């Protein structure tokens, strides 16, 4: 992003009480600097950074935790909060090689059920020396088409210098999202701003002072592995985030700010803030930290293997196709090439996406894109960062790859597709129609944009007419980098009715506001 440096809920009292008790030591006042754990500490292992569940399906999922010292991770699961007849899952040894993080794979879970879990860390030399358990819960995906599905999405967290403000209670939008009790949260990228410094305070245009919790790793741009790890730890300092993670499982993707603004493979930086100029070196370090701090089914902690792109199947009603629009892209350019096989996805990922969309039998196929399709996002005076490049004529550059995909969806009669994204730091709804487009060979579809979740707000981007977008709704500030005090955080909600199969999109702002609603009908190639 060129202009940014930038069903009814069960009783969760026991779950949240346990989670908060375990993580109370991380409720930090502003200005406190935190460090990574020491390699050798007296006492019992502590999982004070909370727990996370990720990539939950009808029968499987991952549980994440972090220790303050070497420890063996054990997970117990149960149908009840009492943990009677609990099932035990032996997890990995958490050590310095993964920054004391680890995930435990759960398999053979019952579909459509509330699962309660607790994570216990044990001294690897004395299994009797265990820390206080940390509790969490999640719902497995339903096996029946007649069960409703509901999830949230957004992105852009701790960006443009707007960090955890203790005066405002931290990232309170996470508490609002948690109280909506979704089946999962789709995090659409820019989970951190590794290239963004968080200062102790920022003076707003009206003279008010924004205060931040700060850390050593957020005092400069991230370059080392430990600095990237510290950026991912930063968000977990917030009570709201840890409570949310204990109750709402995630599906996570990445974008540019996990590494550096507008990065692409092979880039050599001309940026005085960096001593390491090779973006591929920085990206590898960030990917390793990313793999350590989120439970992702296609990655292993340590970042030595795996990929971000994947399909997460959430029962008969929904498949989520998670894209990686960073790792395989070509260089940012004016985007006027008449032939571009690399594009923004890479040839192999494009073929993977077409193949998986054709195989999908889900009623709805959500394409989770970390960048928008028809919004013009620049990178300097002549280059472009996303797909669109401001030329409303026939597809060129990265648009060629998207045209190929849209043509494939139409000709294979793949029903129920819609695109969800974040990245541009405002919320919008775009409808794409060949009747308005320079490129005609596709079926109409919708793209919904949300964010920022906890970052600066920005004015709306221009539209590119190649695929015929109509901005049906937009909600954006008039000035650049509006603070969360001035522009409330945004997130989106998707609800799929198990009876009719209808999908309802709600674009929301913190404070309970529903800004825009759209209902889509199932079983259609385009609408």
C-alpha cells in the first residue's frame, strides 16, 4: 500500500476467567518495555501470552501457546467446561528455536460442537512441575448444511504508530467482536506493521495526546528475527486480543507490513532505516516469526516449510480460499505488460486456486484476498502495488491473471464466489459487472473491503474500470492517517442462513454501527 508507512453462545465464564488469570501479568502500563523470555528461569512454566485456535474444520484444528521458558505443551479437550472425560493431546517441546511457541494438532473432533480446551505447560525435566492451565474454546464446523455459519473479517493492526492505548482500554474493538460470538475470524493481512515504529505518545491535530504501550522491538523497523518476533508479540500484550483469541478461532493470511511496505520478491531496498537491504532475507525472517505466532495448518513453527495459501473448509455451506498475494508476485511496475504469467499470485498459485474452486462443493466460496482487485493502490509516482493500475481499458499487467481467473469461474459455472479483503484502511462494497467493464468475459461478483482494525484510516482510493466496478458503498475519512480516536475501527460480518442458504454481508464500525448490509442468494454463478 503505497501511501502507508504505515446458535446461542455457551457460558464462557470459566474459559475467560482461566485465560485472564493466566495472562494477568501482561496487562502493561504505557511505556513499559518488555523483553523475550530468558532461557532459564526458576519456577513453573507460564503460558501468559494466552492461547489461540486456528484453521478449525469439522474434525480438526490447531491450538497455539507460548511459554516463558522451555516446556512441554499438553492440550486437553472436552465437551464440557468441567473437563470430565477429557481427551489429552501431547504437544511439542517449546524452546528457543521457535521463540518458545508451539502448536498442537487436534484430529477426530466431533462436527458442529463447542469444544473446550486447556493448555498446560510442564517442565521438560520434571513433568510434575506444571504451570497454571490456560483455557480456550471454539466451535467445530458443522456437518449439516442446515446449521448457520457466521464469521468476521478485517485487517490492519497496530499501524501508522497507533498502538495499544491504555487510556482507551487498548484494542477494544476485539472485545466488541468477541461479544458477537462468531464461528471464526478471518484476519486479512497486515497483522503487524514491522516497518512502523510505535512511540510512547503521539500528538493529534487537535492537540490531544495518544499514548502507546511500547516495547524495544517496536522502537525501530524490524530486521532481525527477534525484532520480527517482537512485533508479533506486541499485539498479544493487549488483554482484549488475548480474550478474543481464547474464544474466537482464526484464519490468518499475510500482506506487506508483516515484512515492509509494498515489498515484492527480489527487491533491494533503498531505505536508510534498514541495514539489511535484501527483502528476501527480511521476508524469510518474518515468515519464520509469522509461522511461530499463528496456528496455520499449512505452516510449521520455525518457517522452514509450508505456505500461506490454503483452503479452510467450514462445512457444507462455506469454503475459505486464503490467498498469498505477496510471496509469488512480480515486481511493482506501471503494470502495462501485455503478457504477465507471474502476476500477483504466481502461475502455480493461480492453477491451485482454479483447481480448488472447481473441486469445491460448498454453497459459498469466499476468496480471501489480502489486496483489493479494482482499487488503484500506487507505489511511488509510476508503479502500482495491487492489481489495478488506473487504466480502465483491457487487462494489462497483473490484471491479466485476474481476468484468466474470472473467465475460468464463469466458464466452469462455479457458483457462490465473493471476495473479501482489507488493506486500504477504510470500508467499502464494490460490485463488478461485465456490462460496465472493458473486459467482458466474466460473471458479476461482489468484493467487500473492511479495516482498519487498529491503525490509521485513509481516504478512499480511485476505481479502475477494467472489470467494471461500481462502488455501491464507501465509508472513509477525509484526511490521511486519521487516528482510531477520530475514525472508529471497521470490521465485516458474514452470516450464512442454514435454511435458505442466503449470505448476508454487514460492514460494521466499532460502537455497534452497521454501516451497510447486502444479502446474496445461493447457487448463482454471478449476481
